[in-house]
C-alpha cells in the first residue's frame, strides 16, 4: 500500500512539473519586465498546503509597451502557482526554494526570467536596439506577521549579465472576506537596480544617440520606481479561481529623467481565470 502511494505521489509531482514547463514555455514572451508585475500575477493563487498544489490559468492585462511608455497594449499573462508546502514555489515570479525558516522569516535562492525589450515595441525606441531576455538568479526573503507581509528579492541577470541586477521590496496587507472565498491584498512597493540595469533600460549610449537622435544619458544605480499594487482572488469553487489585479507606479530619480521615458506614471490592470488542483 505504501509503495502504491509513493508511485502516485511521484506521478503527481512529475505531472505538476510537466504542466509548469508547458505553461511557462509559451508564456515567456509575455513575461513582464517588472519584478513587481511578476509578483502580482502569482501572489494569492496558492492556498496553504502540506503537499503539492498547483493553480494554472491565464488572463489579459493592459500594460505599458515598455517601462516609461505613454501607450499601453493588451498582453496575455500567465496565472501560475505550483508549490510544495512552504518549501518550493514555481510561477511567473520564478522558481524558489525556502532554505531558511525562522520566526516568520522565509528566505532562499530563486531562479527567474527577465523579458527583454524590442526596438519595435514603440516608435520611441527606434535606433536603440533590442535588450536581450535573460535568466536571472538571486535571493528572496519574506517576513509574515498576521495579515502583514514584507517581501524582498534581488536578481542578477545570468545569461546576459550586462542587463545588471534588479530588486523589489513590497509590503502586503491581506484580508479574507465572504467565508474565506475572497482574498484581497494591497500594499506599496519599490524597485531598484544597479548601474548596469539602469543604463540598460534607461540609458542612451553614444552609438544609440547617433542612431536614434536622443541625447546621451547615463543613469546611476538607485530606486527607479515606486508603486501601489492590489489584487483580488475569488475562489468560486474548490477548483475555479478568478483574479483581478492592478498596479500604479511612478518612475523616479534618474530613471524618470531618461530621454526614453515619455510618461512617468505607469498603470497595469488585468483579470483572469485559473484552475486549482
């Protein structure tokens, strides 16, 4: 009997991992450039579970064409969360392993994906060339106290290291409504980057200046965006999950002064449907 249960657990684990690959692979091209946007897609999807759990779905979101754009476009976004208790998570925010658990603190390594930027995304980017997509690696940490959570992550681009290091700091306040069916989370956040990251996304090199007509610009490391995020997760049944999510942010400091930036305020609004099993 125990052997039979072990086989079933193994098959379930492999099925969940296969689903993760099948969902993540076609959605990599839609992955958001912002760590805060990736977190927004994933948070709240996974209910507490001692074993394996998976929530898989998709949604539509109106997002800026690039960080600093004045126009939006619709994108298909993944709503994915695969977890094994409090030890492992997989989703748009990355693949992470909880290596440290101590008095409400959870921390560990995380492997993620940073979507690039194409010069064809917007006329403003003409002559600037493309920013390559990259695998990223780093650390995450979170501290939970009652309904409040402080979460942080820092990621270094690995496959294209010149994309630099970026990070996110969030505060979440959560409340459950309607007989534990509806979860609302809201809070502020900020993003930051080192010099390489800032120059990649917001800088203009002499060669890019000559090709685009925009002035040369070399931003420094620091906070590049502050925002406010909110999401609503409604569990219509044991398996069906509805999501609404939104974020408004403002580019700051050197990022806000970039010649690439047409509008400092950036808005993301989306909704989707997922299935939990």
